[in-house]
């Protein structure tokens, strides 16, 4: 018996039904890949966080600014190697729809503390020397077509220019990062330029987050406790957390997304399982007479069991394969569209492995009941059936 030929003929005797089932499985697997990738993208920052980097922010909340005087006091805490400021700028390019991250930083300290931000030596030097210079991620450069030497005018939504004009930044370099906790769609510029411009309009700047690098050999938990104790009596209390914990808190601001995504994925999976079982039961009903003939010719119960399982696996395999192929082919456009909220969107090999396991399990689960029935069916009963 040519099993492959028999499986193909049985499945495509109803081409419309088989095609719709395959497409349904493809969409389900595609959605599962996409939903899981959203979760892995959210958690990637925590998984790749530097265990010796800390984040210090106001105990009141992330959007309450800290005084600039705090940096000097944090630098004096035993075990602190380096500190740098991060201030969310919140500007936009031409239209509020052009949303991307922009931060005012201390360039020497930031580049030292974040070696994952990779620049060519000449670009690094240009960034350090230029007062209005900035560096942008390679994805940002690609999205807007910016290149080194271009001037980027930004409208300061959160920090308007004192002269009611656009802030201007000159691109000194295009950085690249290979780790997800430092995305490639952000702009960094000089704190001094930010501070001097605001102070020219009597608008003293504050600091959203102080990033702290702990010295090698120093106890991280002790440093965290000392930093928090330093400002326990004001003027403003702080929370000091590891970079991973800070990332987790940032993710939690958008709600319990993992639970929501999990429920959606479960619902999609249950729906497609039921659809596949229905397809295989109908296929069995149509093949009863043929099964009777095959058993009368000497085919065993085991071979009938294997035939129905093979049909279910073929159906789910084609659909699952198409779904994974679609997920792989569209991850670039989807990642670009979601980059403002889910930077670093990319489907991991583990996600494809999970999709493959689900595809096989779907075939086995949907085919097991029809296969058992076909194996137990007596030859006489099968021959009495009418398709």
C-alpha cells in the first residue's frame, strides 16, 4: 500500500473542506507564534539585563522627577562605580504619530555603562564632542532615512523649547545593539544641551532615572539598601532596583498582558482542535466502506489506525508549516509596526519549536478518536455503510 498516495487522495476528495481546515490551522499557528513572540519580546529585557546595573527612580512613580543633586550623593555610596542620568524627552518628529524613544544622557558615562551600544570609534568621538550631537539606533535610521550629519528637528511635547521652536540634533553616529534590553530604535543626546536650553527659559530640568553601575565584588543588595536609605528622609524618597526588576515594573505598567495573551492563545488552540476533530470525523465517515474493503483484503487494524493518524498529521502538518512560514515572513513588517511598543520583536527558535510541537499534538489529538474507531470497526459493519 502506498500510504502517502492513499492519504493524499482521502484528504483531497473534499478539497474545499481540506483547504479551509488547512487555512484555519495556518491562521491559528500564525497567531500562536505572534502572541508568544509578544511575550518573549516583553521579557527579553529582563532576561538579558545586567545584574550589576541598578535603576534609581522616585518612590512616588516613574514620572516624578528627581533632583540633579542626587547624582553626586549616589556616587559617594560605597560600591557604586558609575552613575548616569536618563531623562525621557518625549518629543516627536513632524507629527505626534512619529513616536520613538529619546533620552538626555551623560554621553561618556552612558557609553561606558552600556557596552551593548556599539559605535564606530569616529562616531563615538563625534558624539562626545558635539554639543547638539546625538546617536540613533540602526532601526531608527532605517525607518526615517536619517544618516550621519543629518539634522533632526524635534518638537518637545513634554519639554517645549523656551523659544517655542524645534529642538535640533545632529546625527553623530548610528549605533547597533545585539541584545534586546537595549533596542535599536532610540535616540540619545547630551544632557548639557538639554539642561542649558531649559535653564535659558528658567525651566530647571529634573531626572527621571539614575542608572548605577555597581563595582565588581560589591554586594548588589547592600548597595540597593544604602542608596534607598540615603534618601529615606527626603527631600524625595527613591526606589532602587536591579535593571531586571526595573524592566519588570515597566512591563507591568501595561497591565497583565501575559494572562490576556495566554487566554487568547488558549481559545485559538481549543477552537482549531475542535475544527480538526470535526474534519477527521467526517473523513472517517466517508471512508468507512473503503476501510471495510481494505480489511477484507487483509489490512490489519493497526494499518487502519495508522492511516487515519497519518491523515490527521498530514492535515495539521501542512497547516502548521504554512502558519510558521507566514509568521517568519511577516516578522519584519510586524516588528516595524510594533517597534514603538515592542522593540526587538523577533520570533525565537523556541517559539517555532513550540509551534511545531503544537502542530504534531494537534494532528495526534484530532486523529486519535477516528483512528481508534477505524481500528475497532469490523469488516462487515464497514461494508454495510454507505458513503
